[in-house]
């Protein structure tokens, strides 16, 4: 077996065992792969994952993206930075619609005719989405190839040799991406975990450290931003030459100017200290508009705008508007949502815990007493961390085969007259609690927080008297379990 074959086989075998669960890898839809590759250019993976799903929810298909306005696309990109990527992605989608009938091609030459798609992106789409033998070389892969074959190697030729020998171009190219991101790092590479250690020239010579890349000198700047509001709480924003909405840098029409603080923001090699002022304004000047804070997500804006508005407290005004109307918040099975049943016997204490809870909250912050709550808990998924105890709890006492779920449905809410954003409020919810096939009316205390981004965080602790629900807990000479079982809820609900 040649060195090239060993590299490809080991890389592919390693990837199949160690690949990260990334959303675009679940279907390898060409459009999804394209969006992910564009987002990952000069942006860290953890940042991309926060925006990827949201972008696809707004533009679920390539046709949706092509039909959107430039402002809509850039607005959905807001916070990711390097906005030229969004504009080129949009132009590319239009070109695919007009030149390829809306279907992204799978061949590198055809892909490279699309605006914004260069040699690397074309190779990534062709190999990852279509499993075509196309080489790719980015910073991570160039670093691997330099260590494997030497710094003077022709990286594109080496990458082509490797992908042609691979069993699957899709698997091999992604393997190099993963190894470069997770193991073969620029500094302090984790050679002890690398599947290609035996084939690595740099490792064999003990010279894995690479010469640092020359970076542009950091430039320190100071800028002023004015959060100018009108009587309706709208923000004065100026449209710049890129089409982005930014806060005004001077306020000739503003009155009542007040300095509220500073924050730092990095833009490429620029470290900018923004000094933020609040003021009240009059009629906007040319290129300026009044933007309601609730509409901020609809207009393209750089991330430092949101930082300034947070500092000024302006986004709390957005929350007041956002939460002014009655709306429904969805509770979905999620790792953040937890229900715990705590039990204690003669010798031990344990929790039966599950994340499989679903339901909805209908809430009106201006009239909290009109809110309603419905929750369903998957009792069959309660887990104590002990297999024997799980079986005993589920089968002998909770009898989850006959009664797999528990539920709560509110009938009334005792609450303050209104609830403000980010202000914890103590309320009492009365409703019908069903457990083990028995329904009892209960009143439980709940602490709620309305989050400005459209979420509700609700927590509660209360006690259930098990015999009331026909559950006979063990009581014998050896083991006695308390009839009163504390229950804890920690739930996040998201606005629909």
C-alpha cells in the first residue's frame, strides 16, 4: 500500500468514528452544504452553529433565497460579519436559478461560474454534497499537507492525488477538515491523537511547529455612537454605503445627550472602542430612518449595533413591545428542559430525571392572570442513573406501561398586574395534575422570567403526595420511601 493510500484509508476510518454531528451532515443537501461553507469562511464553528439553523428557517430552499430581497438576506446574516459573503451567496442563488434551473450543479467547472464560488468552495460542494473526487485546500488542510509532505509541496496537486485515491471523496475531504480543526492545530498539535502520525514528515523530524503567519498590525480606534430615540421609542439609524443600518456617529438634531459607557469590538485587525451616548431626536436627516427596535431583525445591521443598544437598554424597549401582545410559547423536548422527581428511602436519595417534556404557555405580560399552561411529561423516560432502580421505579410503582405520561393543565393564574422583561416574577398556577391515571387539582408556585429575545424561563418546586395518585411506595422492614416526593421543573418556552 502506498503512502497516499495509507493516508486516505486512515483518514476515512478516523472520520467515520470521530466526526462531529453537524446539521449539514445529516442530509448532505447541496444547498445546505453551500450555506455552511460560506458561513464557515473566517468564522468559528461555534458561531456558525448559532446562525445556520436560523438562516435556513428563513430561507429553507435555494429558491427561497433567490427570491428574497438583498436586505432580507443581509438582515438574516446580521451578527455573522463579513457581509459580502451574504451578498455573494444571494447573487449566487439567483445565478443558479437563472443558469441551472434552480439546481446546484455537481461539477467543479460549472460551480465556479457561479458568483462567489471559487476553487475551494466548488471542490467542497462537489465532494461533500455529490461525493465527486474534487480536491480542496483551505488553511486547515494546507497546514496538514505542509506537515505531511513539507512546506514546499504543491498543496493542490497533493490534495488531488489524495482525493483520487480515497474510497469516498465526501468522507476523506471532511476527514481532513476535522483533523485540521480538532487535532492538527497551528500551535501545539495533538500528535498523540492524530491518525496520520506515522505518515507525517514533520512529526518524524520533530518539527511540527509552523512559522507564524504574518498578520496585519492591530489598529486601535475610538468611535462615538448615538442611540437617538424619538417619542415612540424608535431608534435613529443611518444606511451606510454597504446597505447596512448603523447608529449615527454624530447627533446634530439630538437633545439631552448623555454618555452611558463604552464597549470594545474587533473588526478584522481593528480594535474599536465605541463610546455610547443616548439622546432624543427630531426629524431624521438624509440616509437616516427611524427603526422600531422590534423590527431590528428585519433590517441588516452589524453586531456592534446590538451591543450598543444593549448597553443603552434600548433592547429592553424592544422587549416591552415584543411582550406587549399575548402570544404562545412552545416547550419542546430539549436538554435545557428538565423535570425531576426526588425520592428518599431508608438508605439513599435519588432523582428520576427526564428532558422529555412538551407543552405550551399562552402569556400576556400586561395581563398575566389570563395566561394558560399545558405540560406533558414522558414518565417512561425518567432516569435515575441506575438500571435496576429505573426498572423498579417505572414498572412497580409508576406503572409507566399503563400510564406513560403525566400532565398539568392550568385553570387559573394568580400573578402581578404586569410582568416586565428580565424581571423575575412569582406567580401561582392552579390546575389539574394527572399522574398514574389519577387527576388532582393543585396550586403550584412558579417563578417566571420574560426574556427579551422571545423566551420564557419558568421554574417551580412543589411536593406530590404519592398515595393521592394511587401510587404505593415501598414500606417494609428493609426499605421505607417517603410518601411525599418533591418535584422540580426547569423549563424554557420559545415564542412561536
